[in-house]
């Protein structure tokens, strides 16, 4: 936890597709937007300072007039257990 992960999504088409990122967990799907935590650039999604609640499915969607395609990856976050008393 507290690390950074980067997903890269690459699609091509004519015209160039619009690429959007979504997060889904527990049945709800949310579109991600640029923040200090989520950095979205040129089809990539970087998640900074990962927390346990970042665990879930990340979906990249590419859309243009010809249609849409999706690709997804699941992020599992493992924590460190401290047994210090």
C-alpha cells in the first residue's frame, strides 16, 4: 500500500478513439477523472499512493463513430500486517 501502479491502454482507429477509464467494485461502475490520485495521460492511468479501497476492476474504453472496445485488469491490494506489540 502507498505504492504507485500504472495501466497502459492502446487503441487505434480512424478517427482516433476517445479513451476513458472506469473503476468497478461491488457492482457499481464509476468514470475516473484526473486528480492527484488518478493521473490520466495518453491512454494510461497511474494510481498514486494506492490504498486498500483502490482494489477492483479498472476498465479502459475506446470509442469513436465506428464503435467501442474495452479492456480490463483487476488490481488486488495486499497490505502489510504488523504484529508489533
